[in-house]
């Protein structure tokens, strides 16, 4: 009996799940992928876009290319999900699936912090990163502040990479006026889940570049005319250019569907990504997976990828009644761009107990090149 799988989201998790499933299921089984965006974005390259090393066109690919591979693509805003009935409503039409994979990512929402969106630029979206790049280009001197507006956000090292890349970029421009890059973070240390040694290594990298670091500074408001940031602890910071990471929450449609647990995200079995609704899986940034140390698994593409592999493998096995079962093992690695054509690499086993096990490889040109190769490979492999 041919089946229909509805995949919600054409980001990292959705695209990998669709491809892997298509490779395993005969053509009679429908795979339908939904996304409001026309293009898939390779988000790690937003950091290179920020400092003018990429154009927007270089880091996106049309989702429609998936159609050539036998994956149906629906470009529409998903308006409603009914996980019990396994239905999705978009563009006035309702689809029913035998299986549902929810990979809708995180919604970025600066609205809770007065003045933030007006005063700064976020490099976490394509449009925001483009505007941030123009603002960095126009910067002639003064103080750049990189701000995390909440302690938990996807790719926990990205704001630190942004600060190091901007510092290297401004240094190379040999500006006449004095300038400074500082990071104000809501969290207590960089990459909290990776442990104190990894956090200390990133702090050392920042200090080595003269970047000031002010952890545990939770922003409460930003005044765009005065160009100043107010924090919960009473501190005030002035800036000439503000680059920020907005607070994240589950997408509105997921919240409206009643799919979120107390964490504010979808609860899943951490090995299989199954939700409490039969035939419904959720993966990537829209989920929260608690770890033994009391914090959730960080939100990162490398995990969305591994989870999508496991979900697609098990789903195909259930449909075909053969094949090996797969589990998501909580391992992942991440490049850390440090500027000047160098990158470090962190590798972690995040399901290790009592604490995740991390190894950090020193910054090198070779690791930066490895990230470039990964970027090109990603865009070629899936599109
Ligand atoms: C600057 C930056 C750098 C990063 N660097 C790294 C890195 O080096 N390594 C790493 O592992 N991760 C990195 N990440 C994180 C990584 O990009 C995310 O964790 C990953 O994309 C999550 O995949 P996902 O499939 O869960 O969600 P996403 O990739 O965000 O995809 C969600 C999709 O759902 C769509 N969508 C949402 N709501 C709706 C709706 N209602 N209707 C229709 N479509 C909808 C969106 O348009 C989107 O395409 C970085 C992120 C940023 C912002």
C-alpha cells in the first residue's frame, strides 16, 4: 500500500529527512515537503555573509530542485497542524499523511525586548545578515556590541564566531578611528552544555583578540536614539553598532497545535525522535531533548541532520518491513570560525553521562578550509 509522508520544514532536518527517505522508499510512496521559503539556506555561512565573504546567492538553493528527485514541494505557510489526525493545513488546503515529520525549526522573536529590533541587526536571518553586513561595511569607528538576548539559542558558538570575524574584518580595514568589539551575553559562559573547558577556550580566544566579554548580562531594553543597552543587573552599555541574536521560541503553528511540552518545545524520544502521537516525529530545533546535566541538547544543524537520518531510516523500515533500525546517538561536531582564515573544531558526545564529553581542536587554516569544503559539499549534495 503506497504511503504519504508529510515533511514540515525545508531546513536542515526536513531536507535530509526527505532525501534519505526518498533514497529508501519506492517512487509510489509520496513524500511532500512544505516550506514558506522558496530557498533552503545554509545558515553557518551567514557568518561569512556578515563580513562580506559570501553573497546571499552563494548560500541558498531553490527548494524546488528537490522535485527533480521525486520529492513534492509545497511553498506555503503552514497554518495548522493536527498531530492526532496527522493533517496539515496550508494555502487553504488540508493534507493527510500516514506519517508526519515536524522540522519547523525555531521562531526568532525580538518582540519581547523593547527597542532591540529597531536599534540593531540580527545576523541570524538572511535579510538580517545582509543588513548587518552593510552596517559593518559602513562602520568607521566606535564600539561594536554583539549581544545574545536570551541564554539559549541555536548554534551556541555563532555569536562568538561573529565577534571574532568582525574583529578580524575591522582590523584588516585599518580604520583611522579607534574601535572595539565586545560581547554581552545573557548566558554565564560560551557553549554552556559543552562544559567549562570548552567555554574557557572560547573566552581565551576572545581575550587574545582584545574582544571584551560580559557574561550574565540579560538585556531588558535597548534605546536606539541614545544607542544604549539596559541590562537586568543594572548595567548599561553604549554601542555604535549592535549585532544581536534574538530570543527563540517554537513556531506559532506548533504552539497553536498544542504540541509543545513544558519546555516550550516538542518533547521526543531522544533516540528515535518519536512524539507522543503515533506516526508523528519531530526533529531539529523545534524539539527539546533534556540531558543529564540539566540543560537541553543544544540546537544545531549537525543534530538535526543526525536525527533526520535516524527518523527516515526507521520510517522506511516500518513501511517496508525490512532494514536495520537506527538511533540518534547525540554526537556532533562544529567548526568555530576564529577570523583570519582560521577555524577551531569542537567534537562532542552529548548523551555521555554525567557530563557531555568534548574535544576541542586548535584553530588552523586547515579547519577553516574543511568548513569551506563542507559548505560546498552540503549545497551540492542536497541540491
Ligand atoms: C548564524 C548561524 C550559524 C550557524 N552555524 C551552525 C554550525 O556551524 N553548525 C551547526 O550544526 N548548526 C549551525 N547553525 C544552526 C542550524 O542552522 C540550525 O540548528 C538548523 O538549521 C536546524 O535545522 P531545522 O531543520 O531544525 O530548522 P531550520 O533549518 O531552521 O528549518 C526550519 C524550516 O521551517 C520553515 N518554517 C517554519 N515555520 C513554518 C511555517 N509555519 N510554514 C512553512 N514553513 C515554515 C522555515 O522557513 C525553515 O526553512 C547556525 C545557525 C545560525 C543562525
